[in-house]
């Protein structure tokens, strides 16, 4: 699909369309429903659909079926065209963004967009390399480190007020003293969080498996030091390996979720690899805590079985 030539009297795109175009470029691929959620539900879905289809008609976006074999019965997604990248001064990214993603990568991109959209619709803030600028990344890193210190201090105060054993109180105090050395030097991971009076609260470590990268490589970006190869058996919790109050949201594109039973019907090999990596980095107790905290958006998976009867397929098409 080629971008049409701009006519002499053709209107330039509006600021609202430009903002939407920038978001599609950052996400690489997204549906109108996902983009609607990303706006926090403040803009009607039909308005978002109208802006997207208008941009597609004018050659700024490609509108394509998620499942080409279903043709017009497939849900549609949008991705940027060469004209969009030229408009935004990102023509050098054409080699990466110019082609339709392979199907397994597309599933990953749309899963990521679904999580971002659901999170924003439910008043969560999203910190992710696809969205932040260098300036916002530095600010988010500072907010995360401030939260980590507050959370550890609160854990110590709770232990003291609750009459915890002296050994535990000493261990928490030691961890608090050591914590600045263990905090990440830069923000290399994704987060969902609330912002309350300028302070980061309720952080959720967001892990969406990228099928293009090895799990072990992706795990290096997590916000804890790697487990030492030789750790004394009598002291298995050396170092503040788990930040109190940190939750987890872990997803991949191959596992199968049973909607009726509200549980995973099948865990993929890559998801099991993630469980091992998280166990090695956070320790057994820390990994159990994180996996137990993974209850946000429980139904958000690519592969789902035993779903309720859906609307007719053509009711899910994009509005033109």
C-alpha cells in the first residue's frame, strides 16, 4: 500500500491525529480498541476509529487484518507507513518499522499494546522503553529508587512495631543499609505504577516475553542483582533481593489461558524458563511472592480457550 501524493489543497493532519500517529509509531502495531484504552477512555472509541481510518486513507497508516487468512472477518490493526515516519522525522527507522511484523512478533506487539491500553484505561501509569524519552526515563528511575527506599524503611518500621524477632529486625536494617548499592543504576525494565502526590506507588514489574530474544538475555534487565554462583547455605538471603511491595505481571504469547476455569491451561516452555530465571534472581521465597502477586489483568493472554460465545465475526471489524 503506497502513500498518496499530497495535493495542493490537502489539509495537514491535526495535532490530535499527530499525537495518535506518534503513539502508533512507538507501539509499531495496535488496534483501535487498544489505542482507545491508551487514551484512558477520555476520547470515544468511534472518534479514535475515525482518526485512524482517516490517517489510513491518507497514507499515514496501514490498516491490515491481524489474521490475513480470515480476510475481512479478522480484527484489523494499524501500523505506520513511510509517510508517517517522514512526517515525524523518523525515516531512518523505515528498515525496522516499514514491514509488516511476522505473525509471532505481531502477537507480541499486540499483547503489549493490550496490556498498555488496559493499564492506562484503569488509571495505571506505564513505564516502558517503547514509550519513555531519555528525560522521563531518568525521572522514572529516580522515582523507583525513592520508592524502594521508602518501602524498605516501612518494612523495618512494621517489623519493629509488630515485635518481630531481633534477628529479623537486624536483617531488615542491614538490607536497608545495603539497598542503595543494590538499586538499579538505570531503568532497564518495564513498570506499571500509580502516582500519588508525585510519588511512585504500587509498582508492578511488567514482563512481556519478546519471542525475538532469549529469556536469559531479557532477564538481565530485571531490577535485582543476579544470584551469586557460590552462596553460603546457612545464609540464603544475603543482600536485599526482594523489594517489599513489588508485584509481577508476566505474560507470553504461547501459553494457553482457560477463560472458564480462570487459570492457565498450558504453560509454554518460555514461560517456564521465565519462572526459573525469576527464581534465580529473586530467590525461592521472592519468586513465590512475585508469582502469587501476579493477579492483575488475569484474562489478558494471546491464546485463550473456553471463551463465552462471541459476537458475529463481522461485528469485530474496524469501523470505516
